[in-house]
């Protein structure tokens, strides 16, 4: 076949990339669910990270099952790509619909089971959709199509948190989401935090008084506990009013007291009926998702999508029988790199709500978290859209101009989407500085996979370090969020290096790499475990809360990824393999 003459099957491809959108939409929406579940199920931070664990461990389990079955029979060749893809969509739909009984039962473990099933379906879709996108046309433009699909994936990660945030909390209030700390004294800032927490607890009391589902005795007991916290807050606020010129140590004492009251509030076990009432809002977005999965599955079955030719049948089995991961250092080192990369990508954002909720980062409440989640995942969109420019055959000058323009177009989309949701994001404008830094580094890395991976790994580690030490926490949070920019190109770079020189064993190697998405479930647990030291050690470490200090975990991950980018080209060179240029994609 002359691949150069085979045109992209656009009508088929455009229907396929809807699936990529779903992956991003659900994965990013998990970060909105984490603080919600943490609050209403009274979870520790490490327990709340089980949301990410359930979702990403499903990728590992699904890939292993698919791999074991594939040893006996080639599923894709036997059943076809679109039928297998439809099955994956139906599995995810079942998981999405299970959110309804999970919310009705107010069971955290039921929710985790539902998420696991959604992720299980996604693992099947991942295995099918990636190679199918590549094969929908010329081999020379396969990576280009995967790049475009990756951009749609990132669009899903950007707007997913916004839409789920609207479903759970309603349209935003620009006045509430605008930072109020500007032009305020330290004692005024602390008093404002007291007032916000008081209003939240007062709202809970009003709702508890209309609770007809639970035992009156239990409701009254919880109301009494909440009122005690409100009384303590009012007592401290009165003291603040009488001490407007409080010195630094007194301000710290008030902040410490607020932290203690907030901790008591977090540990309140609300009546089951009351919790069910708040969780019922989770049902709607996942019912819509479940229906969408079913509709896309039906569309796939009746679409004109053709299964790729059985070109692989001519491959001799001899190579696969002798295949061993340990024979290829680029592969086993790459498996660890994928594990840590996916882990750090998920961990940075899944622990960010807890960080922003701390006193020094402004005590951001659950309903104002969505814009930050959107900006983080939008950062991956910025990076991937920037990388996708390389796939077009344009002049060097046009390429350079677009590399400055396209990232800011993506940034404007993020701003507009959040503004339309009713939330003020004027504070995000300063993020343009990080985008410029990213663009400069992308020019330095060029299209070389190893060099780009090394530079972005180092940059990610530096950003995490600056987030730990920068004194202004309003700025420091953007160092952490910028991790999304530097994660954006890591998947294709690692993948390209890991499968280089594997020839007929590339398929098996790819399945091992996809299994390592498991890191998205493990690394957040490690970071969440460190966060939970704040529960028993109020003094923190090195002047930081443990939640803040937990971002040393991403530093370690980024350093290893940088090392992999540095060492692998040297390993490949010894094997007589000289790496070509990188093409951007997304997992």
C-alpha cells in the first residue's frame, strides 16, 4: 500500500475524537469530586485521594486483562476496532449510571466502585482509540491525528471541571471568587476568613433545620456541635474587633485558633440524609455522561469506521516469544518514567484543593476550586496546542509566530470559559508570565524528544521548588499550577524514547507502558499521606504546613523524568539508534 496516497478519513476520525474528549472531561472532573467527598464523607487527605486511585488503577487492571486475553486471541482483529470501542463505552456508561445509586446510598466505596468501572471502560477505549486514530489514513500523518485528538482531550480537561462545578455548586459569584486580600491588613484578612467559615456553617444549620430524613435527635446533636463552632468563631471575631492593631504574633494566634475550629468543622459527621441531599447533585452530570457514552457507542456501531487492514498478521511470532522487558533498558526505565509522569500530573492537581484550602493559601472553599482546576488542566491544553503546530508544513517564521500566538489563544479560551461560568478570573492574568517561560523552553527543546523531556523535567522540578519557597502565596500557587505546562509534552516524549528500536515487539511494549498509568492512582496517595501529617503535627516542617511540603513529591518525579530524557538517547545510541523528532500527543 502506498501510505503517502492514503488520505485521512476525516468523517470517521472526527467521530472518534469525541472519545478523547470524554477521557479528559472525566479525569479532570475527578478533581472537583475530591474536595466534595472529603467534606461530606469526613475523609483524611490520603483517603480522598482514593478517588484518583480508583480511576487510574482501573487503567492498569483493564490493560492487564486485555493483555492476558490477547495472548490467546487478537481481540481487535477478531471483534473489530469499533465493536471493541463500543464495548469500552458501554462499560464506562455502566460506571457513570452507578453514580445514581452511589449518591442515593451516600456510600464513598460505592462511588469508588463506579469510578473504577468508568476507568475500566476507558482502558479499553485507550487501547483501541490510539492505534485506530493513527491508522485512519497515511502512516506519515498518524502522529498528526493523534496530536489533534490530544488537543481535544485537553479541551475536555479544561471545561470538565467548569461544567461539573456548575452542576454541583451552581453558577459562580464573581464577588465571592475575587481575591479579597488586596489592600487589607493581616488582621482584616484573618477576620474575613473567620466570617467566610461562619457563613458556611450558618448555611449548614439552616439546611439541617429543614432535614426531615434523619432522626431528630441526631440532627439536633449535629446542630449543637455546629453552633458551638459558630459561637467560638463569633467570640474570636469580637476579640479581633477589639484588637484592630494586633501584632504579628497575635495575628498568628488568631489564625491558629481558626485552623483548630476549621479542623473541628471538618470532623463533623453529618446525618446520612443530610449528606444524601448534598450528594444528589453529583447524579446529574454522570447521568448525562452515561447517556452520552451510550449514544456514542451506538453511533460507533453504525458508523462507517473501517477496521484497519490486518497488516500485522504477517509478523512472525518468533520475536514476541523471546520478548523480555529487561532486554530493553529504554523500555523498563520508560515504564517508571510513565508511572511517575502520570502520577505527578494527577497528584499536583488532586492535592491542590487541599493546599488552597490552607490558611496561608487563602482558605479557598470547595465551590471556588473549579477555576484553578480548569487552569491546571488548561495548561496541558496550552502545551499540547503549542506542540501541535509542529505537525503543519509551514515556514519557519510562521511556525515561530504561531508558537507565540496559539498558547495565548488557548489561555483566552480558559479565561472566557471561566468568566461565562460566573467566576472572576482576573487574578489569572499574571499566569501569562509562566506561559511565556514555557514557550521559550519549548524553543530550546525543539523537536528532540530527549532534550525536550530533560528541559521540561528540570523546569517542572524548579517550578515545584519555587512554589515551596516563594514568600507570596498568591504567586506561589501558580508555580504549582504551571506543572501542567511542563507535563503537557511528556507522554509522547517518553513513549517515543521507550519504544525506540523494539520493532515487532512495539505492541507488547506499548501495553506495558499503558499499564504504568497506574502511577496516577499511587503517587497522589503518597502525597496525600504526607498532607495528613497536618492532622497530628500542627507545627509543620521547615516553616511549611505538611500539605505545602508535600509538593516535594512532584519534585522527585520531575527529576527522574529529566534523568530519563538525559540518559535514554545515550542508551539508544549504543544500540545504534538515533532518535528523530518528537510528535506531540496525549494519554
